[in-house]
């Protein structure tokens, strides 16, 4: 077994006593009376009082529809997601009915604004394929040279390291940003899988396998070929991973990581800085990291519910989760509910249907799939009962994505990185919009509620 990687440490760590004192002071200094948010009509989370988002920009890339405003009131509607005006359901049905992989077509649609014809798709696929190989020594220096215990951090560092391998990294012309975007889109899958393998080797003591797949593969096939010990996968597995990438590719300008792309891009910084910032935003358990959190919750429920078919036993434990007595004691059933989708999440509907198809291939997966469905239904019913509402909580895409990745044999460390691989076309399309002539540096206001105090000389403190 290899020697685990030893992280760098400071020569003299801060004392526990000093850190405890600093923590007390910093905690007190960061407290704000919650009632002041209402006093100043502060839009916390850039949301209005009714839960709708504060309108801060315009986009043609994607539309997320979960409600309409009627007579100034929010009215929930069945969820819709559109890429460049095309319904996600129609896009998926289109390429799946023709037995094609759809992620590359989706990339083209998001970046170019329309669907490609046969010749354009063939040319685009070839160009992405030719961009996949990493620059000389990149793997040794940027990936193996400093492995990370978290693959998302490694992914962001690989994106930042790409700056050093670009002969023209700072120019923000549409042509240059598009060139950089295509390069990152092509190489991000390799960054993610190699980053995971480096972690497994240096932190998990596992053998280091870093395959070099043959050219001509789709993005989903490329990922599975890199990840599997012998590069073996079925067509259904590749189609399911391809679907995951497609449904994660875009989600409007207001989701946290895409908004981060807009915020950072509005400063006119380089592409690598903007996309790395978006990647690190996605890492959080309130955003892209939610799929990992769902699986942790499901594992916890499995550990406490002996009979997966006993709805009373399931309800008892979910009630404890809602009452902040179990799991992480936040009172949340992860994977249920969404900030925009109030009735249904179209991504979850599509993924659930495909997951059911793959789950039927093995009895244990089918049993777990039914268990997940019971958790979703019972959890929603308990929420409705506790909050005295007639509107059920819909499952969101995170509820099923972790289960799908698990069926594909994808390790949990790669759940959120693969979300990033899917979402980067959307990030890049939104970044391009920041250079369309209507951009202003994003600079919202924060009201300082600290009263003015006099400066006290050192000897008088």
C-alpha cells in the first residue's frame, strides 16, 4: 500500500485557546438581528417575500418555470425547463428516439443558440474529441503533483491550472472565450475522473489506474471508459449517464453557480477564474452537493429502517428527521422541494423514468428504487401535515441522480463533479452573454446596520 499524501501544515499552528477566543469574538461580531431584514426590506437570498426570485438580469440560454404571477400572487404551475426555447422533454425525446447520445448536441444548442444539422454535429463532435487530450505534463503537475481529498476542489484547481497552459488566457473577445469554453468542456470529464483516481490512490491507498481512452467516444462513454478498470460499459449505462449530463446542462441564470458565473464574469476576468468560481459554488450541499447529501440521508434511513416495505416504520423515522431529531438535525428531507419548482421538477420526472428502466435489471436495485419512491411520497405527506398545506413537495433532480450514479457504479466522490461536467456548457453560454454589450458589473447593495463608534487609541482600550 502506498504512503498517503500528507497535506502541507503551518510550522506553528494557532493555539486552541487563542482560536477559541477568536471564535467567540468573531461569532459575536457576525451576528445580525434577524428582524432588521424585514425593517429594511432586505431581499435575503435575492428572493422576494413570496419566494419568487428578484429579477436581476435577462437571458436567452434557458428558462426555469415553476410558477406564474397572477394579480401579484405566485401561482404554482407544473415545472418546465427550456434550453434556448426548446422543452427539455422534447429535446430528450428527440435524440433518444433516434438512438443518439444527446449531450454533445445539447452543448452545441446552448453555445450556438440552435440545434445542429448532421454535418454541423459531426464537425462539432470531432472538434470536441480533438480537444480532449490534456496538455503535456498537465496530468503529472496539476493532478498528481498535488492531489486533493475533495474532487470538486481538485476540479477547480485543474480549471485554474489551465490558465497557465493557454497562450492567450485573458482576452475576453467572443472568439477567445468560446475557444476556451470548448477546451474546458472537452477536458473537464478527464479532470474529474483523474482527480478522483488521484484521491483514491494518495488518500485511499488504492492502485493508480489512469486510462487513456480511444478517440471517437461520446462524453458519457469517455467518462465510463476512464472510470471502469477495463473500460467496459453497456449501451444502456452510457445512455443513462448521457441523460444525466443533458438534464444538468442548464438551469437558468439564477441558480447559484450560474449566477456566480455572471457575477465573476461581469468583472471581465478570465474564463478560467469565472468557471472555477462556478465550480466551487456548485460544491456546496445546498446546491450541486445536494445529490451527495441525499445519498448520505438514504444510507442513514437504511440504517434505522429495518423493513423497507413498512410504511409506518419509514414514516416514524422521517418524522424524526423533520423534527430535527435524526440524521443531520436540520429538519430537511433532502431531495424534496425546490426553490422554483412548486409542483414538479421536469428533470426528476425524466430521470425517474430512466432509472426505473435500469433498476429492473437487478432485484436489489428495483427494491431500493421502490424504497426511494416510498420515502418521497411519505416524506411529502408528513411535510404537508406538519406545515398545514395541501401542496405536496415534489422530488427534485438530486433525489434520483445519486441513485442513478450508484447503479452505474460511480463513486460518491464523483457525484457532484459529474454535475459540474454536465453544467459547464450552461456556465459558458451565460458567460458569453456577459460580453454581449449590455453587461454591467454586478454590484448589489448591503445595508450596514453597525452604528458609528469612535476610534479608541491603543493605550485607552
